[in-house]
């Protein structure tokens, strides 16, 4: 079991996507998506440049990988079981705007990019991750992140990329702390940090695409 930690610089609700009862990481973070396996934990930490204040020592979300599948399999899975993860341009529901099943593999020879939070500029990064990570054991705090205890602060990672091997001594302590935090798993404690900023429908795609390119 590994514990991956990284900085969620921009929490829009797309990566991770915590909606509809399953937390998914399908776009962005290609290195984590390629290498993380079932039972591994992924922890998204806040940014010192978050919209409100420095939350670099806070957890935005944590998910244990309970299923891993190719992006093509994820597309088929969503069509049958998770249609709300497929972005819907016509809906007024923010959750449907940030759906992460953005590549349609029924198109040949390359997957077609659906209207979504990303543009063609993000294609190489998204597809290089190869896999979709799914979790039915997650905690999502969004705009209400919770502070790490002092003994777990070594897992904090604020630069690009992620940390994993160095987190090995803290895996059990992190899980015990999280599971005893008093928060119910698989529920949203807060909304995505950037939800209000991206409520203007016309700006959503351009802004998300741009900031994700900058992050990667």
C-alpha cells in the first residue's frame, strides 16, 4: 500500500470528481493515475495560494483506490453505470458541467473529446495517465478542508508532482487519523473551492483548461 500526496492548486470538482457517490481521478495527475494501484491512498492537500487563505497543511480530499480501469473502460462504465459523470453542457447543474468522463471511445481511431472542462490542449496530459482511478472509500472536504495533525505534516507536498515513497512511515497513522476524524466517508463536507468562481458557465471550460495546463 502506498500513500500519494500532492497539492490541489485548483479544486473545481473535476479532478478529483467527488460526485454521485464515487470519487474519481480521471483527468490531470497522469503520473499518479499510471502508478497508483488498488488499495493505495491518494491525498490532495490545499494550496498556500488558495482563494481564501493558506491551507497548505490541510486535506482537501483523500481517496483509497478501490477500482482502476483504462480510460476506454471508464467511458463504457460511465455510459452504463455512471452517466452523470459524462459532462452535460445543457444542464444547469454544476456537477454535470465538471463531469470527468470527457473522452468518447466510440469514435475511431482516436477518442473524441466531449465538451468539458478541458480542451484539446489538455489531451496529451489526460491520455498519458492511461487509467481512471475510482474510490468508494473517500473523504471530500473541498472548501472546508481539515488541518493535518503535526505528526502527519511530513506528507505535505507543495511543489509540482507528488510524493509517495517518502510517505511510507505515515500510511497507518494517516488512515487511523482520517477514519477517526468524525467525518462520514463518501459524503461531501464542502463544495469545490472554485465552484462560485466557475458558476459563470461561459468561463468554465477556458479557465479550467488553462489552470490545469499551468499545474501540469
